C-alpha cells in the first residue's frame, strides 16, 4: 500500500469536509437523516485522522492483516 497516496487522499477529504457536510443541508433531507449522516461522517474523520485507528481500521483491513 502506498501510504503517500493514502495521506494525499485523506488531506483531500479533510479539505472537502465543509462541503461534504454542507451537502446535507439540501431541501428534502430530514433532520434525523442529517444527524445520522453527520455521525457517520464524524466517525470516518475520527478514523482517518488518528494514525492508530487508521492503521487498524483501514490499512490492516486492506492488506488483510486482521
């Protein structure tokens, strides 16, 4: 696995987080759905921005090291 590419991808996700979250403010998305989606997004960012969690939850899974 090329960690450089992973780091670049995570940096892009971090850069786009405000726009990703803003997309949940569209008409037709109810409050409960919005809250559930934001909780999911928070969990994603918690994993990718914590080196230990990222290794365990993403890198090891992708490499079959679990």
